[in-house]
C-alpha cells in the first residue's frame, strides 16, 4: 500500500485463512527523487503520459524490492504467497469524470516477484457509477463490525476516511477531507520535515479563526456521501488561495490541524450520530495534538487505536488490500454500494498470474 501521504510503501504479509492475522510487515520509504516525480505528475505537464508510464514501471520495481525484503525477513518463499494486492500510487482521482488513476504495472510486478498480482481495484466500482473510494470500509464491515456496539473506524492518512459500523444499519463510509496531507505539505515547505511529529509544531502555534472558517467553507465538507477526495482538491495551491502572506507558519500549521480535527468531528456528528467507540488507524493516529483536539470535540466517544481490535493502526490499509485481493481471487465483491455509490456490488481488481 502506498497512499496519499507519499511517504513510502507499506507491505503486510497476512494470513487470511481465518480472521486476518498479520504475520510480518515492512516499510520502505520512497527516495526523494521518487517523491518529486510523483508530486510533479499530480499536475499536467510536458510529456506527461511518457513520464507517468516510466514512473509506473519504477514503482513496480520499488514494490518488488519491498516484497522481497519482507519475505526475506520472514523467511517465506514467493511460491508460498497466494497473491500480492497492490493499490498503486494515486495521481488523479476524478470519479465524476469516470476515472481514478493509480500508477502501477501489475504485469511487471508479477514478473519481478513471481507472485500473482491483483491491482487496479477502483476502476470496476467507478464503471458501475461509484466513487471508487473508499474501499477499505468493506473490510471493516466484514471483520470489525460488532453486533451491538456502534463503532466508527477512522483512518487518518493523507486523506481522512470514516467507516460507520452501526449495528442497526447498513455500513456507510466516506472521505471526510484532508487528514495529514496539508499538515505534511506545510511543514515540508517551511521546515523540511516529512511530518509534524506528535503535532508538536502545530501545538506551538494558535489556530487562526478567520482562516479556519474560510477553509471549512469548502463545499466538499457540506456535501453528502457518497463522496471521496484527494490531492486534486486539497493541496498547497488550495491552501495558499486563502492566505494573506503574513500569517505565522506555526499558526497556519495549528489551523491545518484544527481543520482536520474539526472536519472529522463534524462528519461524525452529522453522519455517525450515536457512535460509542472510534478506532483510529493511519499515521494521524500517532499525532497527539490531533487526537486530543478530536477527543475534546467528541467528548461522548471513546477514542483509541485499532490495536484494541487486533489490527495495528499502521497496517490497517495494507491488511485490507490483502483482503480485497483475496475477494477478487475468490470472485467475491469487494465494494459496498452504500459507501461508494455504485449501482451494485462488484468484483474489484485486475489479476496478473505469476
């Protein structure tokens, strides 16, 4: 799994014979030149198609290296792995125009790894009229739903997404808006850091009320689900359109943290009323200042990491895409139409045999 944060590749070795069990995990950071290439491809540019295909090929090599590293550390031979579920790297997400583009080369990855590859998970849902995202709520629904307790699973990656596991209703879910994306971008621009550890820099500043109000006025936040979003909407250019130029960088960071927390809290109050337990996963689960603001905004909810449910917060999405790959191989649907807005359940993914 390589998400919107562009920090690197999460690889999880998962046993799915019964309840999902994480056998081993490995994180392989992206090299700076790979991050630059991928960021450049988020906007139109010269010779874009050629550069995108070259990047897809490079990513396949990166993914294969990450898989080999994991298998070597776990002393597992490739022939003992049923399949690789590989999401790819999103560079465009425009379901309203009928596509979501994840850079990947599944055929090359299958060749390099000698393991069957399942990829391109989003296209089939979009073909059926869906958003193609979020997809992980289907996994949450299958594995983490409780028969009597109202739970919500909150993934705070680059984009934050929410799964509403109401025991008395059909599972729903959607992207709430920016997670770590804007905070990471801002601290990278001003401090050269990849992320704001524990939210310490944000905590050193003070949210700017007028700026926060202007950012929260973005129509996406008020839109009803099904909905999904990404860097196409929430990016540095979007933020800078709201800045006057004289704001303290630390205060802007504090405002961005407040934007993430407050937009999530508003979504939970509006669309997940009655939630008793909120389980956090993704990198934002470790942001102390962010979690504290969330807890203040949602005092009636118990907030903890997904470790309490048996799946580590850092590996939830990677485990989920292993499950989605298994769904495809067994010809079982992998989407939830109530989440994505698709007209019907779909078998997701293209399969490249080893």
